[in-house]
């Protein structure tokens, strides 16, 4: 009888006691005689009566609560005995498979301590293939999840939730039904939680479900937990049982049919991209996060990167295009995000480079650069390849592998440096990202341990790279060529370093040709003896593609063109410093406010006036700021000592610390000691200044040559 509680109330006290005795006697018979189990399972009325007894629950202020509880406990023990028999499970499910849902309903709503035996019976039921299939068909995944999330109307005690977690883990681990259970669970909770519940069941997993996490490998917040609970309640409401559920009744729907396209939509995960077990946006925010499986993450990143790259270059039909965002996910260029992720992984786990070599990814980068340039993709496809190469070319084996590849890497890197070229008048437009391209080639040629480095220098000379740098980057008349460059001053610094690195790495024959070319070009005279150790601050060396703050205007213009003669001319005219920013349309240079020169700076007297040189020495102190000490130093070719070439122009209202020295210093002064340490070379002085921390006072010993009429 389904309305067993009404019938139970009409019985006398003795008759109620007889029910408990009958259930206990049946359990004893089932334990001693195996045919009793078979008879119960093959009788529909017998199964219906046993499952109906599970609906007996104590009522408030009822005098029969103790007796009802005793009958319920005896029924649970009987079911535990019956489910220990595989034959009973197979036969009972064959006779009436829907009866399992009644047992599952009791399992998920009763919080009494005696329910522990029912969870043991459920474990035995899930161990049988037919029992596991029946539980999944009855919606066990959803109802167990409701227990885990403590949805109103379901059991919420710690022991019940722990038992539900253990049973759900058993579903996920099943070799046959596990994928089905995992697929159902993924429609409710994020993938990382599904992996967690499958990998380990216990108090640790339960703690993760109850806590809040926002890491690259798991995003699970209080808002998301509330969204899941509301969604579960709504599912039961759709089955016309919402009122009973919200009222706290134990009468839940026997089955919940999920729509084919159903899935919980978490607002916080709408714009997140999940690849290889990692949310890549969060990973880029926390690049030092220790990944649990960096190899899998790297493998998936490479797979998605290659697919995204192919899609971008295949959509190109116009070779004049300069930018590309063909694959956009979550309002972001997917290729750029993937490139940044690979860079962060390589920085955190350098051993990943060996895997990239093994997978053939490194060897394909040169080919990908060629394909991008041939397709006219000078935007994210080209820059993505260059950024990846920047992180790996410090290793000789990588450089040798690139040199022996099918594609002439140096030729295509040179080609990527300019966007347009007019052979008729010799004009050339340098690409806006040329600085990072030149820096990459500089790093390649600095890897002198590579066996094929001489071959790469020879290819650079054949590609006319030195001529391109001298004529269109270092030449003072080439300001219009660098009009589109994001950081023309950094481009000049890296270009000089690149040419010097080529001289060192070249074989004798190539070095002789290159040196002749450089020495005969007038632009090289200003740069060949100059050191650029202090030209770039730490802020300017930051990866501008990983941290977009580096493009802020307050960090622009901190690098000069390195010309000592132009710096002296700037002070002599007292109107401007050498222009290094992008020229405006219709003008050659952008005027920049005059550099501040200390009042006590002596006048520079023209050489045609008779003068008597006098020398004075003194010591001054400068306090290092986050932008450096505010000075550019050049190496004197005659003495090898450091000479103050110019004062740096700081952005905004930031005051140059070198301007506040007392006694003051001026352009042309010789620095012969730093921090009173003798026997210092130019490199030693530079190293001492660079190693000083922000706010540290640096002592400069100055020698000044005064000219008297």
C-alpha cells in the first residue's frame, strides 16, 4: 500500500509491533536461506511493500515515532541484506526497475544516523552493473549532487554528504558507466571539480566544494555555488514537485528528465577559456602559479596554437593587411593569449623547451613565420612567432636547429622589419614592432656557443640586414623611416648591439666584410664605441606584450638616440634635446621640451677661441630613482673612462635626480670613480650603478675640464 502511513496509524499498538517483528524475521530468513531472497525479488508486491516501508518517517508530536523509527531501521537492515546478493539486484531490477528511485529518494532526504546502513547498501548496489545502470537512470547524479550542495529538502549532515561523495566517485570510476556519469556531472559543475571528485573522494574534496577558490586550475566561488543550488531547485520545480521540495517535504519526484541542451551557465565562466586543465586568463594573471600538470597544459597549448595560427593565415586574401584577429574568443585574440601562456610556462618550467623540441614545434616556428609573411599577416601571427622565439634562442641547440631548418630564418626576420620598400628612391618604412624583431636577432647572435652561428651571420649579410639598419634606423636622416615604430629609441639601441654581436659571432672572412661596411658608413661612427648598459631601464625591458602597462605614455621617450654630438649641441643651443619620438605629419621631428641643466653648468666655449685648460675634481651624490640616476654615460675612446653624455628627460613632472646633485654636474664631466672605489673600468662603474637599489645614494667622483680665455 503506497499510503502506508495512513494504514499504519489505523493499526493497534500490538499490530504496529508485529510489523517490526515481521520485517526482522524476514531479514533473518534472507540471511539463512538464499531462496527467500529470490522469492522476494521475483514478487512485485513484496518489493513494493519493502520500499514502501522506507517512506515511514517520524512525525512531529506523534506517539508512534519510536515504533516508526524501529520499523524503518529494521527495513534498512533488510535492504542491506538483500542488496548483498547479486541475484536479488539483477532480478529486482528486471521485475521493476523504477523501485530503485524510491530507495534513492530515501537515501538522499533522510538525515537520521541510521541511514548509514542504506549508504552501505547503495555502495553494494552500485558495484553491480545492472544496479549502477538503474541508479544512473533514476537520476542519482543529480540527487547526490543536491546532497553534496546541501540543497533545501535533501540530507545535509556531514556523514550523508561524505557518503554521497564516495558513491558519486564510484560512479565516475566505473570503466563502463563512468564516462556517462562524468558527462552528466559536467552539465552541472565545472570540469576541474569533476576531475577532483574522480581523482579523490573524502573530506578533502568535500572541503573544496564548500570553500571558495580562484586559481588558474579552479574557479569556484560562493556566487557559483548559489547558482548551482538555484538551478537544481528549478529542475525539480519543472517536474511539478517544487512546492514539496521548497516546503521541506520528503516527497521528491522519482525521476528528473534533463533537457538535451541543459547545462548550468555560470556567469563568472562566460569569458573564461579552459585549456589543458587551466583557465588561461587566470594563469596570465598568476604566471608563477605552480601547475599540477604543466606537460599536459603545454601539449594542449601547442595544439590549440597551431590550429589558431593556421586559421588566421588561411583567412588572409590581402597581402597588405597588417593586423589579424581572425580567431576571437571571449573578446580576445586567441593566438595572442595562447602565445602568452606558452611563454609563461617556459619561464616557469624551462624543461618544457626540450618537449617543444621533441614535438617539432620549435622547428616549425621558422616555417610559420614564412607563411605569415607570405600571407601578409604582420599582426598577431608574425609577432606571436617572434615572441616565442625570444624565449628559446638562448640555447645553442635551439639556434642550431633553427639554422638547419628548411626556412631561412634570418631572411624572413629581416623581411618582417619593414612594411614597404621603394627601390627607386631607396625609401623604406620600418615596421612598428621592429624593436622586438631586432632584439630577437641580437639574442640569436649572442649565442656564440652554437655551432651554426657563423652561418647565420653570413645569411644576415646576404639578406642586407646591416645596410637596412645603417641606412634606415641609425642614420640621423632616417626619422621618417621609423615613423611607425612604437619605440624608436629602443630600436636604435638594439640595432647597435645587434651589429656588434654579429661582428663577434662572424667567421673571419664575414667579419672582415662586415667591419669594412660598418667603418665606411658615417652613421656607425657615433655608435661603435658607445655602451648602452644604462640606456634601458628595468621598466623598459618588461615584456610589453605580456604587461600592457608598458605602453603607457609616462614610460615613453626615456631612451635617447645615443649621439654624444647631438647631446652637446642640445645643451649648446638650450632649446631642445635630440628628437627620438615619432615625427608628426609634415615635419621631420617632434619638438621636445628643453632638458633641465643645472645653473652652475659652465659654458662650452667654441674651439676657435684661445683657451687655457684647467682641471678640477670633486665628489657629488645622486639618489637612484625607479627610472635610474638620470644620466647617459659614454665610454671615452682615449682614456676608457666614463663621460656624462646627456641628462635623461623624464616624463611628466618627475624630476631627474641628477639635476639635484650638490655640487652639480654637467655634460662632458668625467666620472673616474663610483662609491670611492679605485681601479674601476667603465664596465665596473656601470655595474655598480645598475646594481644599486632604488633610493640608494651613489657617490660620483667627477673630474671637470674648464676652459678659460
